[in-house]
């Protein structure tokens, strides 16, 4: 029972880590594209919608995260009138989702191995 509790708490921590990674990458994207004012607020909005897309995509099918996450990133960017081409917005969204999920998954698998659940 104790290992289940540790795994549940670890899973919740890694959900927070996933959002933090998406937020960080969104902030870096905005800074790289010349956004200077309200960068943290804009990154939060962008990360929230991207995270929501990833979350919904993971529920329906794992591959859905790689479709809905970048789509949410693209739609949110279009809503804020960012001067980024459509193709670049979609590929940046895809790269942010892939990098965030890969780092989080690797960390979570390491955590599961550490507690003996994997």
C-alpha cells in the first residue's frame, strides 16, 4: 500500500513537472520570437492550453497528445496575433509537446524503477 501512495504522489509531481516544462518551453518560444511584455502571463496562457490539449489527447489515445497539444498551441498563438508563420507555430508546438513528454516520461520511468514498481 505504501508503494501505491508513493507512486500516486510521484505521478502528481510529474504532472506538475510536465506543466512546468511546457511553460518553460513556451516562455522560451515567446522570448525567441521577440515578445518582451507580459512574457510570463502569455507563457502561462499558452502553456495552459497546450497542457489541456496534451491531457485530453492522452486520455483518448496516447498519439492524440501529439495532435491536440500542438493544435492547442497553434490556436492559442493565433488568438494572440503572434507574428509567426502557421507552419512554424505547428512545428514549435509539436517540438514543445514532444520534448516535455519525453523528459517527463523518462523521469517518471526512472522514479518507478527507483521505487521498484518497474
